[in-house]
């Protein structure tokens, strides 16, 4: 039975908005030219390739359903499980189901801790027991392991090369048809970077991604690629599930705050007078409370509301989802002030320009002027703010979950992963894989987001003309 | 000048009233004291008597904003709003859930917080500004390019990893300093050096990029060309002219955080077990001690408003063109 959680609905609304914007932009040359400049940025397109892979995983993880209950002996199956799964869970079923007893190292065949096991002859011995799922297909784990892992890695690389070649062939073929040249010529143009769109950056990034993903996929069939955590869950599964949470926090938050920021900012700037005073007072007040504390206060209150009304939620997943959504809105509540101030200042400038005065002279209503004449001309500020905020929000989620005011503890996210793993480095022997996996995935995601937002800003900010500026808003996240 | 300061302080009052109303709504209207009591006592085994007792112990057993049963001024003062929110204005924070006086805790915890935050602030400012000046000095070279790349990479790492990794490397592998803890007096340096270093390193990425942009904006201006035309060395141009003229944007971002240094840092203090205001706040959040969180919100906004005022005053010090009326 398909289940649509609130965040799923918003995620798909966002996708629909993105598609609609894409169609709108593609028909207007003056808007398209800025996007072409984004497409020319090599770092931007490399980052976009990485982001696309993350978004794909996140979207797969947003298709939720409740599996039909299996028929228990003597009864016909009716009704659905209370456990909500996603399409990604279905794809990763072996990883999800393959839980071990406790820690095991990446690609290990044995547990990471000794256990007392009864030998066949009746004596007891302290040994590292075999894993229940990792490397179970090996007859003699010590002798066969190297060979098996090497074969799988080679197989993975072969898969990677094949996938990459297929992708490259499709693009080159399409390019050859488009330019009406031979395929070799098309390939040479792409590879030398003679195309306007930075295809070669996409190719190189994809090759690197594939070289990582291919072996990971091939190995995941038989082993725990990143090991298992304290309760034996596969760390690769946890990191892949974390991606959706990070993307939801990064995007839904901006979606939630945009209406406030845009409407209030433009209204304050255009109408002025007491309306302006009230709106300024509103955001100065909100701004004067340190962000973390305001979030803490709001999240604590939300927790009380959710905990005192358990009857609102049919499943645990719905409760966790409601909390995730509420966190997005709370983060949005604290972050709209900056954009609002920018938009107000810009509207103050635009209000005095000739085309707005002309519209006023023609008798256009204020609402119409704000919607048709001011809003389209501040959209670049909105867009830059949206992409710039993303990475900061992903980082903020991890910190907030650590403090205990982030997502629900049952929601898999980078923050909860780090939180449960933070004492593992103090163990003897050290358990490093959970933290390293979370670190690598988070770093790649945030780095790609930062590079992409730089490319967008360079292309859209008319003041910059190619120069880079960092926003001080990001500094607030540090330590 | 004095008139200006007084006027600014008067402007602060409506903002603080707004903050107060907001926290009052969040803490007492969205959730009634009954909900809080139920949370604290555990959802399941809760009797109405236990709730009443919990509320009476903490002074939540009064009406929210208007007390019907009281006499005279008591109608206003005998309420939760007056007791818990209005009294914040005279810095009377009341007691935490464990019965301790919040005001006393705050005073005694400010020291350790400042001991970390002040060195981080000064050292961080020095390091990032000099690093940014260096990048600008070598602008449009490979050093500049890779410096910016390093900055972007550094700002993509969560501060949690800086702390966890730093603790692991320096304390566990190299055994240079204790992993966590705190001591009074000069002994504190041993415990403070690592958190300070980690916080400075964690802030390098974004701050350096920010300052670099400010300097690059300045360096395109005419007075810089004049200075070069006079035959000044590039170093003299950077330090004597560009740095001075970039002071206004730098001060805008820097001065406002100075009062907030008293609040300490949530993450660093809790990881390193430093008994400052940051770890106090985290403990309160984890224990769902709303009285403490409310007080910290109020102090935070007071300090922020002071920071804004200081920012404006600092402009007059660095830029003689700025006159405050």
C-alpha cells in the first residue's frame, strides 16, 4: 500500500516546482543565458553530477509504502504492516535484513569482539565468531577471502566501466546528431572542453563515482562494505538512508521559509510606512535571539506537543516524519530573516526605477506591481539564497541532532549516526568505520553543494561579474 | 553621542519585550504547564496530584496572565507571565528544575566560557585575517587557487568532525593533552589549548573566504592604484591601506559577536567537559529544563542587542566619516 508521508509530499511538490521552472526557463532566452553560464562552470557541473546521484537516492527513499502482511498459518493475509518502507529499502533489502550481532569491520567475515563459543567437543573457547551474513558464502574465510574480494572488486570495476561507456556513448551519439558531425569529432570536442556545457567535467566526475560505486555494489552482495555498527546494522545502509534526511532538511526548510521571506520582504520594501516598521520589528526580534537557542526552545516545545498527542500518528514512521517536518519549519522560522532583509533592501531600490513608476502611472495595482514587476527582478537573490543555504542546513542538522534537538532518534541521519558513533573512537580497539563513512558521505554532499552554489551565484549575481563571495551566514554553523 | 546611545537603548526595549512575548508563547501557551509536568514526570504514571505538586514546587501553579483570585496588584503580579517572564528584565532568572539559582550558575559559568571563547575569537580573527591577506597578496596564482579550494573543503566539514578528529589525534594517539575536563587558575591552560585550537581551525574555511572577498573588493578601488603609483610596496598597500579601509565590513561581522562570547560554545564545551554556559545550555536542553533555556534565550538576545550597539559605536572609531546622531 503506497504511503505518502508529509515530507514525501513536499519533496514531490518541490520536484514538480523544479520541473515547471525548468520548462518556464527553457522558453525564455534571457533566463536561459544565466543557466548556460552555470552549465559552463566545470566545478559546478562536476558538483551537479554528484548531487544528482544523491538526489536520485533521496527520491528513491521518498517512495514509501507499507508492505502487505504475510499470511500467518491458518489465516488469510489482510491488512498492512505498520512498518513504512521505501523503494530504497526494497532495493537494499539484503543490507537491511543482514544485521549482525554487533560491530564488524568493513568487509570482515568475523565479528569484531571475542565471544565465548562452545566447541563441537564440548569445551569453551574465546574466539571471533563468524558473521551471520558477511562473507557467509566463503567456505574457508581465511584462505578464500582475498581471492573473493579481489574478484568482486574487478567485477565491480568492469560494471563501472561498462556503465560509464554506455552513458558516454549515448551522450556522444546525441551530440554527434545535434552538431551533425562524426562521432569521433563529437567526442574530441567534448573531451577538449570545446562544448559550452561542461560535459568533460561530468564525464570525469561520473567515472570517479562509478569507480567507487561499482566495487561497492559488487562487494555489498556478500559483505558489509562499511562494516556494521553497535547493534549490527550495515553502515552502508545507514549512510544511504541518511542522504534523504539531509536533502529534506536542506530543501524543505528553504521551501518553508520562502513564502514568508519573499512576501514580507517585498511588501516591506514596496509599501513602506507602518507595514515596513512592523515587518522590520518582527525580523529584528527574531534575529536577536541566537539561532541555536531559538531552535532549541521551539524543538523542545514541539517534542512536548508530539509526546503528549501520540494518537495523532498511526505509525512510528509518521511520528518521526512529523518531527522532521516540524524541524524543517523551525529551521525555516529562524532563517528567513536574512533573505527578508535582502529582499526589502532590493525592493527599496527597484521601487524608484522607471519601469515601476511607469506601471504606477498606468494604474496597475500594488499587488500586481509587486507580483509582476518586482518579484521577477529579485528572483536571482532568492535563488542564490536557496542554494547557499543548503549546505549550511545539512551541517546544522548534524550539530542539532548531536545536541539532542534534531531529528527523531529513530530517523536515520548523519547527525544520529555521528551521535551514536562519537564514543567509538575511544574504544579499544578503535571502531572507526561508522564515523569515517558518515564523514565521507557528508563531506562529499556538502562540498558538492558548496561548489554548485558558487557556480550558481557566479552566474546569477549581477554585482559579482565572476568574483566569488562567501556569505557570513555560513560562519554561524562553525563550532 | 550619549543621546544616540540612550536612544538606541530605548529602541532595545520593544525588541526585548517581543523576545519575551515570543518565549512566553512558546513555553506557556503552546504547551501548558500541565503538559510540561506530564513530560517531566513521565507520560504514563501521572496523577493530577503529582502534576499539581510539580507545578507548585516550581511556581507554575498560577494563572497565565490574569489572576482573578488575587487582590490589587496581585491580579497582575501573581501570574506566570509576571513571575517567569517580566522578572527576566531585572535579571531575576528564578530557579532551575534541580532547585539551583540560575543567576548564580550563570555568573559562575561565565568565566570558563570566556576562557575558551575569548582566545578563540582573538586567535581566530588574527589567523583568518592574515591568511586572507596572504591569499590576496598571492591573488590569481596557484597558491590563491588552492588556498580557496582548501577553504571550501574546510568549510564542508562538519564542526563535529573537527572536534572528534582533533580529540582522537591529539589526546588519544599523541597523548599531548587531557581529552576533557577543566581546572581553575593557570592549570586550565592544559585543558583549554586543544578546544581553542580546534575551534580556530574549524572556523578558518568560511571566515578566510569571507575576508578574502572583502579585501578583493577593496583592492580594485582607486586609492589602491594611487598608493601603488606612489611606489609603495605591495605589503605596505595591503597592510596600511587595504586593511584599514576594509575595517567597516570586518567590524560589521566581528563586533556583534563579542558580547555573545559570554554564552560560550555549545559543542566545544560539551565535548571537552568545560563547565561553561554552553554546556549548561546543552544539559538544560537534554534535561528539558525550560526555565534555564528561557533564561539563556533572554540573555542571548540582550547580548546580541548590545553587540549591535557596539558595532555602530565601533564605526565611529575606525571611520571619521561616520557620525552618530
